[in-house]
C-alpha cells in the first residue's frame, strides 16, 4: 500500500530544493564556476574577483582587498601581478581548500597600437573555384571530376598553378585531352582526372568552373611589434565573397590607405569604410598568413602612432573585464582617433578562437560618423586600463553599435609563429 508523503516531508523537500537552487546562484558558487584553472597575466596587470565569502591566499602575488584585509563576505579583491613567474592561488572556506588556480605572469610586452587604415592586396595560393557551370547538354567537366565551390586548384599535370591565366593556358593547350588536377579541400589534397569540353557556341575549350586568384580590400592595423618588426591586422580572415572560403596566401601586401567615404551602418545593413590605396601603391609590408584570427606579416618600416608614440603594454585575456574601454580607428581624413566603447561580455577561452568579447560603441562622435562598427574597421585595437587587450573583428548585423573583439593573446601567438 502506497503512503502519501506527509506535509512535513513535502515541505522539507521544497526547502531543500530551494536551498540547492540558491546555493547554485550564490556568489560563492559563481566564483568557483567562473574562475579559470589558469590565469595568464603580464607584469603590472590587475585581475579583479568577487570572492563571495571565500578566502584567497597565494605566494608571489600581491592581493589587495577593496574592503579590508579580512576579505569580508562579499569582498572584491584585486590580484596584482607585480613580477613575472608562476604561482598558485588557493580559494578556501573556513580553512577547507576548494579550488586551486595557477597564475602565470609574463614579463611586460609593449606594442605600438595601430588604428590606421590599410589597403590589402593578396594573391591566393592556387586558383579558387567560386562555382561550377555547365558547358552544353548538362555537361560540366569540373563538376564531374568532383570540384566544388571553395576548392583550390594547385597543380595541373604536375605544374603549379598561381593565376587564372595560367590555368586557362593549360586548358586551351590540352584541347580535349584528360588532365590530372590536384586541388585542396579542408586542408586535404585531392587528385582527380578532368577532361575539358569544347563549347560549341564559342569554340573554346572550357573546364566548366568559375575561378578567382586575387582579392583586395580595406582594413585596419591592430599592432606593430617593435621587437620583431611583425604586425597584425583585421582580426578575421580574408574570405572569398562568393564561397566564404578562407583564402590561402601565395603573396600579398599591405598598403597605406586613405578613407574617402563612409557608408553608415544600419540595422540589417552593415556599413562600410571606402578607401583608396591601389593608385598610390605605397607598400607598408607583406602578408605571410591569412587565418581566422587575421592577417600577419612583416612591415618594411617601423609603424608609429601619434596618440601613443611610445607604445602600450599588452593586457592578456585573464585581465580583460566588462566595463569602459576604447578603440583606435581611422574613419575620415583626420587620421587615428580614440573612441569610447564598453566591453559588455568577456568569454573564457583556453585556446585561440574568434569572438573573445562583445563590445558596444558609446562614443557619440563615432556613432554620428559611422553608426557604430562598419566594415573596414576590423582590426581596430581595443584598449582597456592603459593596455592593448584585443582588436575589433565583426559587427552585429542586427545592431551596428555592437560587435565582437579578439584577445590580443591569440593575435600575438599568430604573429610570433611566423
């Protein structure tokens, strides 16, 4: 015979459920959940935490309390990384250790912040297929051999292909003879046989694919490293406009650019900076890498920034926080200007990835000039607490006043790997 639970047991169950729910959302639990296993800071950088009733202790790290040295129940503390090295922090409650956090402090690194407009001209490593087409009677040699939009043709009959003109010359010379092609898809090489087809309308021999071998556009310099001569820009990959494929680099250049017009951003319609650079052709450096985290290479001459001629220290991801910040960008003929923004969300990332933080433009001058973040501002350095902490990468299509930023940590890793 089943017995119904008593009112007392039912009440105790409700109280227990409520206690567990409140405990999960308590400051203490939030601290334990959100605190990473490892903090990476540079010398002099500060990280602030709300302890939520926990006690913090550690060696080789200066800990200062916002309330008193006993670290009151909801006290906030600043972890100040005074010297480089590795140490450990211990979070405890009533002397019982609950969480250990490794703290790695690197020597201070200074960079020259960017903000100036760049022209980007790049040739792909191989020939990018942007689409396949039929020649006659539904025949498409490219499609029949497996080619798809986004593939990159690198070799034909063993010969390296660098331009669309070279590919056309080989196709024309082969007539209707089968060709061995090597193309790349998702970083894997694929070999196939392609037999060109004669177009009865024009008499020309075709492979049945649209291809592209170069691209050009405008972006923003993120930083220049005076120790190595290397730079970072854009904060995102250069992709093909038709296929969305990340373009591999055969050779490329960054050039000095001037902004000649601005198309303001609106909800549902991202704006754009229109720049001029190909006519003057003043080369500033090369492009050696194009990745999801931006473009990287070496500059021919040291870059400068009139607002911060001595450069700024970097602020690694562990120290980036929500709140006031700024960006450097060139959106008109006045050169680099600093504009106020707010970092509204910080994402915990343990490995390189885009969309590290969410930012919102608050500066009325920039809102008036561009409507917020527009295409061409990608790469604009983000500053917080007197440090370079990242770069602008994307705009929210639904709200041009907001966008994403990328941690400077990841950009430095990409730059130094060259």
